[in-house]
């Protein structure tokens, strides 16, 4: 049997090891100068034109971003159901209610028309997810938010370096969260980075992540300990020097797959959008689960189902929403390996396997 091709593979090299060693030898392990430098370098690298605040996870970033934007108990925030549960969890953790809207069938991102239909007198914000690395429809969502007096937030967990019509993801909303989990397009080992639109949101983020303190023992709000350590920031700084090359490789891998796959629907890219392919997600109209099983067992090719259970069907959020595109995507979507460590032979094996199985009906 050929060596197994995993659906994702974190890339950590000597530079990250040396960076961590440098921090450990410095004696400053908790939040310190490395975190500050990482925040500044992240904002500059991705051309965000705004401040960034580092935290200990992507979920913490969403939670604190919402709190810092004034979201509170009794409010509603419209989110997609077709995403990881952290999006809805972060809304619920503020005491507000996540309201689920449907997705566009091509991008898997929030459908502005479905969002507008979900607005009530309690709605205060809209939080699209740039799913799989493709930007959401930020133009129509921005127009809708402005017209209805709502705030616009971004879950950019999977979209480092993505852009729409020349504007980088992370520069559209009141805040945007980038995840730095090991399987993301870049990592800090664990963590999140939040870009913020104004000084007030930035200050509140910094207060909430540090027990409500700007100055020690002068607590201004009830806060949390969601600080990033200098160890994690050092890893992230090293990864910033590599992420552009990795993104280019992901895009080249995706282009090869799209040009050669048959019998499945490859992911389209909207005009004006830069897709960074955190996932390469195809649609399999018949027996998606059977295809995934055969890929693994017959060809040693891993894959992922993101996300087979929509958020609105999860136990904490069990509500009867009519989301037909979400339900269909949950049954059909399958993510194939696209990560930068794939070889040409790996890519050819993936294509051979998918085409053979699709032709045979898995």
C-alpha cells in the first residue's frame, strides 16, 4: 500500500524551533515583546491597515471581538450554519443568540438574501465566515448592514491572505478573527489574531484578554485570561515568513486538481476573489461517504467532511431553520488534500483515485 496522504499536515521547521528556543532562553515566556511584534507584523504582512490583537485561540478572538463590539444578552447575530461550531458558540457565549442563515451554493458562504430575511428587531450584527479560504460576499453584506444599521464582523479563521476586489479579508468588518490552529494555512501552535477597525474596539479587546486590566490591578471590566504567550507568537512570526509561498503552492495544487478532476464539482472562484484554499472542497452528488471511504481504503488518500452536521442541528442550537443549501452542502461536500507538502505524485494519485471512483460510482 502506498504511503497515506493526510487531508492536512502542519508544517513546522527549524526556524520555528529556533524561535521557540530563543524565547525560552530569554526567560520571558508569557505575553511580551514577541506578541507585540507578531501583532504588528501580521497586520503589515496582510496589508490590513488596522491594528491586530493576539489571543490564545480563534474562538477567544471571536468571543472577545463580539464583546468588544458591544454585543450582549438579548441581541441576535446572524451567522452561517454551515461552518465550525465556534462561530455560533462565540455568539452564544456573549449571552446573545446566533441566528442561522443559508449559504450561496458556489462559495459556501453566507447568502445576503437569506441574511436579510433573518433580520429581526433584535439583530445587531452579521458575521459571515470566509469558508475554506474563499471570501464571502462582502459587498452586498456591507450594503445590507449599512442599510439596516447593523454591524459587520468577519470570521476569517480559514482565510489568511484571501481578498476580494483588492481588499484583504480582515479589513471589511468591525473586527475579523484569523485562527492560528496547527492545521490552518499558518499556525502559532495555537492561537488567534483579531484585526480591529477602531481604537475603542482594540482597547476593549486588550482589556478583555487580560482580566480587564490595562494597568496591573486596575481592573476596568470583568475580563478573561486569553493572552497569547511569547512562545506561540515566536512560532507565528516564523510562519509569517513562509505563508505566502505556502499559499501559492496551495493555489497551484488547487489549479491542478480543478483542471484534472472528473465526475465531481470542483470549487469555483468568484470574479475578483483570491481563494487561499484552506480546504479544496468538491461536491459529490451521490454517496459522498462511500467515496471518502474508498479513497482511504483503496488509494490511501485522506479527505475531510467539513461540515456533515450543520450548526442549527447541533444540540446547543437545535432549531428548525429552513436552510436547503446548507443541508445539501452538508451531504455533498468533501475536502481533498491541497496542503503545501503534497508532491506531484500525490496530486496525480488523488486525481486518479477520485476520477476512477467517481466513474465507478464509488
